[in-house]
C-alpha cells in the first residue's frame, strides 16, 4: 500500500494584510492539497471558519478534532483524511497539561499562556485489516518547559498504545528544531516496542526549514512528520512553492510518502 501524509500549520484567521489574509490564502491551501492529494493531513491553528472553507473546497476530505479552548471557537489540531480510503474507528483529544482530560486545561508551572492539545484518530483502511493511528499536535511557541513536558506526555501516550495491528504516525508544528529535547523525546523506540523516526531527518537542515513568517524564505525547521519504522519512507519534502503566486501559510507544508505491508497479527 502507498500512503501520503502531510502536515501544515494553516495560520489562524486574523486580519493579515493583502495576499496573507485567509480569504485569499484558502484557495492556495486547497490547490496544494489537491496537487499532493495526501491521504491524511495534520493541520494546526485552523479556526472553525477555516476548516469549513477547506471542507467546501475539498469535498473528498473529512476531518476530526475539537478546538483547544473547548468552546468550538478556538484553534484546532484537525486531522483531514480522504474519506474514500479511510474511516475513523475511534478518535479523541487530550490537552498538554497536568490534567490532560480536562478540556482547555493549562498547568501554570508549564508557563504556556494558551492551551495546547493533541487530536488523535485510528483509521480503518479500505481493503486492509491493518489500521492507521495518527496523532497531531502543536507545541507551545513561547515556553521551552511546555514543549518538553508536552512532548513527554505525547510520548507516554504513544507508548501505551497497542499497535500490534496498527501503524503509528505523529504530525505537528513542534516549535523547536531537530536535536532539541522535545524532538529527541519523540524519536526512538517506545516502551511498546514501536520505533518512531523523523521523516525529514535524512535531509540537510537547510531543507528542513518550514517556518517563514510570510517571507517565502524559511528559517526555522519546526514542522515534521514522525512515522512508525515498520513502514517504509519513500520520500519527504518541505514544499516551498507558491500557488497562483500566493503563499498558502506562514509555514510550508511537510509532505511524506510511504509504502507499507499488512502487519502479521492474530485476530
């Protein structure tokens, strides 16, 4: 089976000027998604109106995930998926805090001003017995402690999964570079035996740069896709193109292609 996964920080809808405004950029986002046709796309920062726009522009996709504040008005870590191939079996959200099941929770000693969260989903794959489990997150941009503790919480949650019949992926904006503690926490072998690898790790650091502040010149390698070593990575890239001369976001998307074979497991 071939599988394509993307990660994209959408840049929340705010009064950005000119071509940086969402009402202009939404067509560019739809164009890049249509071009790459990912089976799964982890997004960050999407507000409800942005997600609705993407659903209208991308009828082959559905999404899962609630907003970080719990009032249906805030930013989401929504996971989009091709509904003709994938069907959610289970989905949920948790917050990056000392009380992860409390919606919108923040732990003061983590020093983040905004709630941070994870959306996850387990997919049935058409024609397959093996499932796909996908986590998507957006770590804090200000607090190093929040990033470190958030990554540890995510790693702990991943380690508790029974993945004998499921492949695992983690998409996100991690707001920190490779080689830092949060990024290192999310790579390597989990206690359940699954090894997680960084899809961009084989590229030179300059090629991993994804954040550009609408300059078109990326300078921070903060976005990536972590993948289960039981699948084969064919290629990965940060796509720095404009679409109809429009930058789709202040982040460039990460795109990775994989091949996978059915897992051998007892039913």
